[in-house]
């Protein structure tokens, strides 16, 4: 990791050796290739030029830029594989270069499970265009029509029929210089490879960084290092919105290695992504910073959230959920149908706050100089971090370089920039590079939490046991409250994550949202509102199946109804053309729901499983981030009466899949993530302060608690690619709880299971 | 002055004897393969070997490890990858990878003690190492594969 200052403009050039040619490095009008962009994506200003994404060294080494952040989802391998495929590059000769934050890459905010679906075509065109130019360069060299030339595995070959007497092949390295001088070919002259000729897309590949990770050589944010750097720890106000009333740093300053104690600017609502304030200790090493912080004597003014109490707040949410709320979707007349009487089923569900707890706590290294700054941040959003640092320091954005080391997990936490801004403020105060290191306690106590939620359901069952009316209410402090204190209703994004987008074939559906005031910073956590909504909806569906006396699998298929494309208007889903939503390439397809349900059930041996005697099986299906996922979970109760997860079968339809082995890994991990939140996950506040602090009070699954076996079944599909990182999480908890019901007869209406004595 | 051997090299240390080995390795020796995860011996990301036995370096003070021989992830490969590292690669274990150095060091120690570990022995030995990405199934498979291959 170099300390040499780089400028944004020089970043890509600096990557290459002196003799290298970046294809078509000349200026290109902005938006020249805008038609490549999925019109649904906010990328219109991006330069879709192959040189943005790749270059070729004279020795033939192909460098491919990874502009998305690698937090364990495999994106740093997957998207370059797409480029390499269309380029006909030899993967063994590809080097991946991690981009700095720069708007020329379009959105780099690595969230919403949209990296592949937003950039798949872009990467194909980048690789295919470069291949076309290399082929043209070879044709010119040979003086033959381009039709007689063919790019294949890092070289352009003359077709056999015309090869006699000519050079059999020209390597990409030999052609790079000539290709770089060619004009950008018009799009219609670029022929993308047919699916049948893909050599990397759809084929397993190990992660690019695999060996570096296993030998301790991979560079994470925590590992960033520059000369003369100092280390810092921050004592944050225990209550959100609290401020420093006074402090005594005498003992802290006496710690060997402590250099400086700095009070950070006070926090002001709304929280946004600003730092929390507090007092920082800057030292020669991390330990001295931690020790100094421990010895600070600080008096806090706790501010307006000092009364936040999770037990009281839960009652408030549940009461709100039992009252009529703002209508978010209305088909038919569910209220009238329910009022007419009959077999009515009612249930309330609750799911608590969660913390991300990525293994690498938040950390950032920033070097602020008079006229510029350079940062190394394990961030999901390097452009956002760049802008936030620039704003905090008072520099133009283009004077801030944001490097992106590997992220030691993130799950949504690292799309926030509070910790990066802390490092920038402290670097300015110390006039040295400063790395701010959050402890695990900081991470858990000062997270942007997954929202707590209460839900209320009412359904009326017809003669066949299927619902004729469905009333569902959800109440949760919304993510919007982090950015605007007055926001108390969920956004269409949150409501569309598993609540308004209910796919069931029910004639009368009413979906409502009640208000909730936020008292903690609410953020995005792997699959976001889908977690609590899927828990409520899919558990309640299972309740209805049992009430109807029908097999839950058969009942779930009946709820889904006949194969059809569901009109988004019917769902009142606000499908704006945004990455997290969907639009025409991604219709809501009941056949795809049905297929994953049937596949998961069949592979799990649903029909052969005999529940009872403490053994149970449960199923749930959920579509999120445009991917269809069904989970079947098998459990037994051990000798202590605790739930053991014996087997999980997850079937998914994510459309076109780039790296299947990685997709399987993501869904294996999602089952463990789901098990952690279902069994143990809970953040609570008392007197405004979060009560949990480390892995003893905020446990996550360990090896003996995780599902013993997760089987992932990928539906083969030519549909456009959909999300992979998040969609495995939502159906897990309800499938587990449905299995617990089958095993014990106990319906779990509140998470986590540890409170039911089952974990 | 404290003396310590790390990955075969001798060092002397003049700083705070209460400083955990983790921060000495990371901040002073710049051996950053060993990770900070919890600071309280709860997650195992900082696992290294002290005289061949796995310890949590985040709670092992310099005073406690003085005079001993420490091996970190950087010192595990001896010219070629350790069989456990090879098994980790073959089973494609890591996702974010942050915890994996600790997992590998713990697994190496397990296989030294139990060359053919049972499932229960694997669970007991590995239960202190958290992987938030949820790679446990592959960790288990990699340990078994390494055991089959005779990893020592």
C-alpha cells in the first residue's frame, strides 16, 4: 500500500507500466455509450469506454478494474470474469485492480445485491469492444478482412482456411499498441459472444484473493498502513444524540504512547452519516489508543433519546400495529370481507433490532494534507466516503482519493461513512495520517441497526381453507428516520421488501403501515426489511395452512396460485427504475416462485419426512432483489430442548449466474446468517444506550450451532441476472420457525428463539 | 526488556508489558495477517500458536508470551503452503476471509492434536472461532480433507 500521493486522473495510468497501452485512452464524450446502460440505472454520466475497465500490458497481462467493493460476496472476481470472457482473455493472465472512488465508474455503492445485474452488460460490452479492437488491429497487421480473424484465449488467430502462409496468431500484448490507436468501434460492429461460447460466465472459479487470504497476505482496511501514521480510538456518547458535558483526560494522557486527546465536533440531528461526536485518543499504536480511551473521564449529556427503552418501545409498536395505519396497498375490500365474519385468523409478530457485527469492525485510515486527502477505507461506497471526507475537511471532492482495501465483512454497515469522517477529522487535528479503529464494543453499541418491527395479520379463510381476505400491518422505525427525524413511515422500498409485494392469489388484500419514531440510527442490513416481513408473512402463511388442516407445502403452492405474471400495479409496488427495485426485465413470475418451492421441497425429501417426536420440517419462499428463493429447514430438539438445525435445502432462481460456486457459498452463508438472527439476534436499549457489547452479549452462530448441512440448488436460467448476496437470508427464519412448529407445536411469533428457551 | 521469537526470528520488546501480543504483531512487527475481531477472546480471529498451542493473541499480554515461540499465519507456510492452507483453498472456504487466518491456525493445532478428528472434536476445537459469513460447512470439509491428506 503506497503512501505516494496519486491524483484521480492518474489513478488508472499509474496502474500500468510505462510501456503499456490503455485501449483508446483518448477523451470520449460523456454518455457516448450511454445506450449500454440499463436505462433503469443511474449511470447516465458514466463513460462506458473499455479503457475505464481494462487495459493490456505489452507483455500481454490484462488488467481489469474492479470498481465494486469486495466484502466477501465474490464480486471482485465475478465482474472481471465477465470482462475476461468477452475479451477472450486467459484468466491466468488477468490481474485485478481495485478502483478508487470515482464517478466515472457509475455507482460504486456496493449494496442492494445489484452489482451483477447493473454491470453485467456493461462488463460484457467493455470486454467485447476491446476484443473487437484487438481483432481489427490483427486484421490490419495481416492485411486481411477482419472476418478472417478470430480472437481466442489471449490471441487473435487467422481462421484455418486463410491461415496458410500467415502468422498463425498474434498475442494480445503484441496487438495492444495498435489496438489502442484505433477509434472506438461503433456498437453495432461489436459482436458479443453467444451464451453457448461463454468460457467463464456460468463456470466455477475460486476467488481471486483466495490464496492471499489463506496466507495472511490479503490487505483489509484494518491492515492499511502508511508512514508516520498514528492510531486512534473514540469514546462515543453512549446515547444517540448525546454530547460531551465535560471531560478529564489527565489519566489518558499519562498512558505511554498517547499523543493527543481531541474532542470531536458535537453531534446534531438528523444523524445521517456524520460521526457521533465524543472524545478521541490518538496514540502510537492501537493498544495505547484503547488504553488511553479507557482512562478518559467523561460526563455525558444524553440528549433526547435518554428515555429509549426497548421493552416499552415494543409495546408501543405492537399497539400501533393493532390500529389502522396508512394504506400501502389495497385490492378488493379486505375490511368488508373480514367484517362479514367467518373463519378469521389473527396473529401478531415481532422482530428486534439487529447489529451487523462484521468480523472486521469499522476502521479507516485517512491522511489529510493542506490541499488534499488520501483515505484507505473498507467502504461499500467509496464515492460516498470521498464526498463525506471532502465535506468534513472543506476540500473539493476531487482532492480526496479514496482507496478501497478488502472489507472484512460489511453486510450494509460499511455503506455508512461516520468512521471514515472521524479518521479525517483526527488526521487534520494530528497533522498526521490517522487510523481510527473501532473496538467490537464500538461496533455493536454504535451501529446503524437493522430496524425493530411489529406486524399484525388478519386473514379470513374460505371453504377450501384458502384466504379470501388478507390484512397486514407493519410498524418499524424507518431507515429514513436516520436522515430526517420527522420520518415515521416506511419508504416504498422498505414496504416493497416483502410486504406490499405479497405474491399470493388472494382477492382482497390490504396492507398498511403505522408510524414509529426512531431512537437509534437505522440502517441497511443484509436483505433489510425483507427479514422481518418474510418472517411475518411466511410464518402467518404456515399458520393458515395448519388452521386449514392442509400440508404447508401444498398450501403454499395454492397460495401462490396459477402460474402468471403479476402486475406490479396490483401490488402497489413503487417499482421505480432503481437498482433495488425491478422493472420490465424482471417481471414478478409466479412460475419461478413455484419452481423454487418445488425444487427445495423435492431435494429436502418433504414428502418422506415424518415430523413429530421433536423433529420438524418447515418451508418458506421469498423473492427479494429480484431473486426467487425457497428454504426448507429440518430441525430436531436436542436433549436440552434446544433447536438443532440438521439440514437446509435452499433453491434459488437468480437468473443468469456468473460464478456458481460463489453463489452456492453466498446461500450457504445466508442460512448461517439467518440462523444467527433467528436463534440469537437481538439488540436492545435501556435508558437510551444499547445493552449489548461483544459476542458474549450479541452472540452469532458458532460452528456447532450453525446448520449442520446446507444444500444449495440453483435453477438453471437464461433470465437476466438478479441478486445473490442478500436474497438467501429472508426465507430462512420463517422456514426455521415453521419447522419448530412442526416439531413442537409452538408457534414462534417473536424473534429470537433464545427467548422461547429453544436456543 | 522482553524477548520473543516470532516466525523463527528473535525480537526484543521494551513497551508496555500489558500490551496484547496481537497489537505487537500488527502494529509493531506489521504482521497483519493476524486479525483483531473482539479483543476479548470471544471470536478467535487473532489465533496464533505459542509454542505450538493455539492462543488468542488479543488477550495474551506481552509479559505472558515473553520467552516463547510464536507462529502466525505468515509463518505457517514453509516454502510451500501448509496442507491446511491447501485444503482451505481446495474447499474454497473463505468469503470475506477476515477470520480465516484464525480459523486456519486453530485447525492446524487441532490436526496436530487429533490427526483424524471426529465431528465432535472439530466442533469443540473450532467453537471459539466465529465466521460471520457462515463458512462453517466448508471449514469442516477442509479440516476433514486435510486430515485425509495427513496434514500435520
